[in-house]
C-alpha cells in the first residue's frame, strides 16, 4: 500500500445545491422544486479545520471497508483513535491505512482484505497514529 499525503486543503468552495429527492439511476437531473438548500463540502467534511488533512491511498488492502486504490481519505488528527477505527499510522516509519484493534494490551493493524495478514504491533515496534479516517472520496470516472 502506498499513501500520498496531500496536506490540508486550501481555498474555498462554493456551496452546492442539495436535493430532498432521491435520484434513481438514470434520472437526468433533480427537479428544481425538490431543492432543499445548499451544502458546503467544506462544512460537511470539516476539511478546513486545522486538524484535518487529506491522504491519497493506493493499494487494495482496505477494499472491504470501501476504501479503494486511488481514493482520497479525509483524516482527523485531532480525534483519539479507538478500537475499530480506520487510521493512518506509521509502523516503524512505514505509513499505512488500517483498521485499529486494541484488546487487552494487544494492538493489531488489520487490513480489510483477506489477502493481507494482520500486523501485530510487537514490543520494540514504533507505532504512531497520525489520525482517524472520517470519510473517503472516490473518482468514479477512473
């Protein structure tokens, strides 16, 4: 797995229209009378906060969690990582995106793809949690 740190987003974004109508596949465009208001992706993902940054994930080890190669994840470094969270971490200086498991003093970084074994954090390993993954964004045009 490869992780590319994109850093904190900059600039501003226009609020986008949000519709109350559920759009079935193939519906050309929502009708104007279903316009509920506007939503800012900045506010929705809280991506302007100083404790939030973006990471591009490469590899297939987190597919079971819905994170695919090429996805961008929104990471909150201000949130305390808990058992079951998907985290961006460094184990012995190697960055990874994995699910954190903590039980009875045992720490495991688990992939969400059975092709990859769990990584037990052993005594002497250096583990740094760089943040908790909050959202993922996928480009469907790929």
